[in-house]
C-alpha cells in the first residue's frame, strides 16, 4: 500500500486507515523504531509486561527465592512494638 507523507507543522506524518490499525493490533499508544530504510510501528508494550508469567514459571521451578541471605541490621536486635 502506497500512502503520501502529509505536512503536520514542521513535521510530516501518515494517516493509517482503520482496517490497517485493527489488523496490526495497534491502540492509542505505539512503539516507533527506526531501522536503516524503514520505520517500524508496533504495539506499545507496557512496563513489566510478562513479569507475572515469568514469576509464575520461576515459582514452578522453585527458583523464586532470595539471591543473597538476609543481612541482619541494628533494627533486628530487639523486638518491635506495634
């Protein structure tokens, strides 16, 4: 599909037809990457996307413990009063 760049102030942009947006699975926020000779528009991935699934897999394998032993501090010297 050929489309033309349109002026938007000092910049240029493109208009994406609704069917293209839907087929690509895009929403209001996208990720833009520049590669030699290409501009790639991809669905935006939220921060920490996939972390819950990765944590579940670690738990299933028993690899979800602390990396280092707990280091006691001066606050551990006496019992806390709540």
